[in-house]
């Protein structure tokens, strides 16, 4: 049976260990942080980077990181799930202007105008085809060019 003296010594050792851990936390030196989200703030306390794990349908979890400019507007957003990874770049008004995705051997990039209309889209697929679509001011496709899966180019198709 432990004596009271032994219990006191054990508690003092535990307090010493906890103080050492607290000092490491204060310095920001630790090996692993486990959480569902975190943020980085600037000297004024404004969030500049935020990351989170978002639960989606069918038990999928998407990891998303967002970067904000000094005025608080989201400028970059990137995420990944079990199928798709993506990056979105926004202008200084917070409008998404470039959006890139990759999934199952396919990659695409969309460039949007200031109104959010997709104006240029490029895509390559695992099957080997690649195409570029040009759209008008309303986002309606006007022309498509590219190559088939065997590498043979196809002439522009106009709409």
C-alpha cells in the first residue's frame, strides 16, 4: 500500500511533467495536433488561413483550406475528398475566377470573367482526349477544339 509520502511525491512529479508540457505548448512546440479545424490569425486577430474537415454525404470527409487577404476576402480555396481535389482562385472582390480540378485521371481548368461566367475551359482525360472550350459573355459555349484519345486533332466545332 502506498504511503501518503509516496502519493505526494508522485503528484509532484506529475505536476512537474504537466508544467513542462505547458511550456512546450506555450512555445508552440509539439508533435501532433488533432482537431477538426484550425485558423491562423494576423497581429490584428483577423483570420488569414482556415482549415477544416467537413463531413459530406455518404460518410465522405472533405478537407478544405482557405486563405484570406488582409481585408478578410477569401482569395484561395483548396480541398480534397475521396474522389476530387480542387483549387479556386478569387479576385480582389472575392469572385472565383480560376477553378482547377483533378479526379480519376482527369484534370480541368476553368477561367471565369468578372461576372462569374466560364469563358475558357480546358480538360484532359485518362482516356487521352484533351479539349478547350471558349464561351461568350454569358458563358454559352461558342467553340471547342482538341484531340481525340488517339491523339488525332479534331477541327474546331462552332455553336
